[in-house]
C-alpha cells in the first residue's frame, strides 16, 4: 500500500481498491495532532487505519515531533503499540477535540 502525505489537505492518504482512506492531521511547530482516521466500509477490516497510523507516527519520530492523538482510533492503536508511547503528549488545549466520537480500539477507523 502506498501512503502519501497530502500536506495541502493535511492528511496522510492511501487509495485502496479505488477508496480513499485518510488520517487527518494538524501541525503546529513540532507538534503533530492526529485528528481523524477515515476508512470507507468497502475496504474496512484490512488494517488500513493501522498502516496510516504507523506511517504518521514513524514520520513524527523521524522529524522529532510530539504527537497528540485526538482520534480515538489512533489513541487506542498507540496503547496497543507502547513502542510509540514516547511520542505522545497527553494534554494540549490548543488541539483538543471532542473524544466522544471515534473508532473503538478494535475497529479499522471511522
């Protein structure tokens, strides 16, 4: 799967079987806020959201960035992969979003 960083749209993207899958983000200084993983139902369950998340976190590490996992899916993924926990900043009001909407830890994105 090819994952591209669409900086103009502020999202990582992968097209799978014609379906656009995304992980939306915002950057401020050296902080990467991961805000929403979106994988259409037609390609759900294939690990696409996980691949987008891992890609984003690997890029953050390479760039020396701090990550704010505002997306419930991303936060759950990081809990299952503690080798990425060192990237996470727990609080930053400038990037907080409503946590009541999001994916469960076992889903493949919203």
